C-alpha cells in the first residue's frame, strides 16, 4: 500500500494532520490522519491517532470489513507500543 500525503498542520513536538493526494488503494475516495502527541512525563507521551476514510461508492459494501481491519491495526499498534 502506497499513500502519498500532504501535511497541512504541523506542531513541533505536538503532532500533525495530513491527507492523501494519491494512493495505491483504489477503494478510498478520501483519506486523512490526525496525530496528536501529549506529554505524560519527562520521557513519555500519549499518542492519539485518528483516521478518516471515505470509500468510493462501489466500495461502500466492504465498509464493515474495512472497519474490522482498521480496528485490528489499531489494537496491534496499541499492544506493540504499550510494551
């Protein structure tokens, strides 16, 4: 999967917001991310990652399956970084 994005908001040490300008995934019409970093200590932070996806009309019937896949991705990421 290749996604070329454009960052439209950047806060040094605080996070960023971006959207896709091109992707190898034909089912997505629009795709955006917001990543927020919140300090929780001297050497730690909380990462809040929000993704917004708009599927193309023909891909909407797969939205439930895609939701399961993305939930799995976030669960795996959370488990990995909790260590």
